[in-house]
């Protein structure tokens, strides 16, 4: 009976060792993939920073004004002037429609009826 317990214990140890071996390599693979993804995210953030800088450079007001003046004949764009912009208090916001009141209750008659 003891020998059967020893054999089963040895098999359990071998099984657990095999499982730990596989988990170790699976964990190493996941860590390698994580490092790769982190490098890709870092590279994408650098590219995004460069694109934002290029966008800011291309949208400079003096450059856009110059382009509008150069292409006035073909596009008909006018140069930007401060008086072309409005103020916030000049913006007409749409009115929020009120919900219709249905099945109204007359409060004044309820107070008189409840007091008697």
C-alpha cells in the first residue's frame, strides 16, 4: 500500500513539475509579447507627436494667410481678419421645447376641500 502511495506521489510531483515547466515558458512568451507591444506603443506615441508637430506647423496663421492670398484667383478665399469671428454671447442657441402638461391638478381646490 505504501508503494502505491509513493508511486502516486511521484506521479503527482512529475505532473506538477511538467505543469510548472509549461507555465514558465508560457509566462516568458507573454512577457516577450508585452515588451514588443510596449515598444510598438512607444513608437506610435513618437509618430503621433511628430504628426501633431507637423499639423501645428502647417496650420500656422501666417502660412494659411499667405496660401489664401496666393490662391485667391482659383479658390476665392479671403484672408482671415479678427472681425470675421463672433463672440459667444452672439450665438443663438436653440430653445429647449417644454413638455406639454397633461392631466393637470388644480391645487387651490384641493386645499379648500382638504380643510373642511
